[in-house]
């Protein structure tokens, strides 16, 4: 009988000595930065409210989601996948929200490049867990708030999740301020000092606006669900706060729509100016060509090899012909001005 050899699975990397976390007990005691052993004891006790942050790019930390909290593998897979779509899913024992955090990329020379990362938020009856695969400024600010004011945990996991989403959505406002500077600079270069190399930048800013709208559109639907859909993990009083985040989202969407329309108008104005400049150059070349006709025709006639040509023997024949050429050119110029062609 053939024997199947099983490859031993690679051991998980060790967990960090402490995990970013804050626990508020029913008696008001606060524990921060729990060790993995202390975390297991707190979860087993099931008392108080716990916030925990996990870097799920580390398999050992990602394993805590299934080994300690017993979350569904599909939800854990969504949290670990950086390409997961933005959504909200409710399971029997928890609610998971996938949000997308957007910022300008500081590791590329292109000022219009965006850097995105997913943020997963798990909500249970007494726990809220933020999970991400890359460094997240949202989590850093949330950590600072919870360490400074652990009383936020007394309001429940839903309110902590609201804080995370509120920070994630408010991160778009600095992007709008920078986008406004981009648009003002482009408008000045189009209508003030015309820059013929501006077309590429117009398309870059327009693509930036479209990308931001593409990232925000699904999050608007998620916030709408969190605001209006009943859930035992989201009390009604907490849904009111999610409604405030939804209002911020709508303000951002309206601003992006305005920027999109403005960039379309700027592009049209740019192309119109290019067309006008091309028309001016064409008009100038046409005028030069028209004024050169008398010189070409008369000089061509007098260049023929006829035996007799008027004024050929005249002492001032050359001067007379040049004068006639300038006279005809002047009459053509007056005629074009009278017809308002120039």
C-alpha cells in the first residue's frame, strides 16, 4: 500500500510581547497593551469592553481571530485580503465592516498617486477589533484617543467602531484640500499664463477625482446600511452617530462631483484655447501667404524668357515692379481688413 507523506506545516511566527489594546472592566479598571496570555484571559472572562488592533499580515496575529475569537474563516479571509471590496456582513455572533482608507502616496514622486489600505472592524457584544495589513494612520489616531480617553469603551463597541469610521472618512478632507490646490493651480495656468504642457496634468487630476469617487461610492452604501439597517450589534443611539459619518461622506461626494465638473470645464477651456491659438497661427500664415501672392506672380511673370517684356529696358524698371508688388500687397491688406478677415 502506498503511503502518503504529509509535509509539516510551517510554524507560525511568534506573537509580539504586547498587542495594541485597551480593556475597560465593569469596575472601571483599565488595562492597556495586553500580552497574548492576558488577552486570552480577558476574552474567556467576557467582562467589560475590549478594543484590540491586529496586523493580520502576520499569520500569528491573524490566527487570533479564529483561535481566540472564533470568527468565521470567510470573514477572516476578507480581513486579510487587501483587495476585498468594501462591505458590511452580519454573522450570528459578530458584525464585520470592511472600509477603505485612502491617502496620498509618499513613496512615489508622482504627487497624484494614491495609497489605499483596507481596514476591517469586527464588532461583538463586548469587543471591537480593528484589523489591517498595512500601517494605518486611522488606527494610530484611534489608539491615541482610546489611551487618552478609555471612557469611550463604556459607550460600547459600536461607538468605538464609529470612532474608527469617523477618522477614516475625515481623512478624506485633507485630500480635498490638496485637490483644491491642484485645481486652483491648473486654472491659473489655463486662464492666466497658458501652459501648453498642461493637458497631461489635467487628465491626472481628473483621474484622481474619479478614483476617489470610486473608493467612496461603496463606502457610502456601507454607511447607509449601518445607519438604517437594524442590528443587535448596533444600538439605535449608536446608529445616530453613524448617520453623522454618512453626512460627512455625502459632503465629500458632493465636493468630488463639483471638482469633476470643474475639471471637465477646465479641460474644455484648455482645448478651446489650444484651438484658438491654432486658429490665430493659421490666420497669420494665411495672411502671409496672401500678401506674398503679388510678389510671386509678378516675379514669376518677369522671370519668363520672352523677347519683349514691359519695362525690361527701363532705367527704373526694377524699382517700378517692386513698387507695383507692394502696392498690390497693400490693396490686398486693405481688402482683408475691409472684409474683417484680419
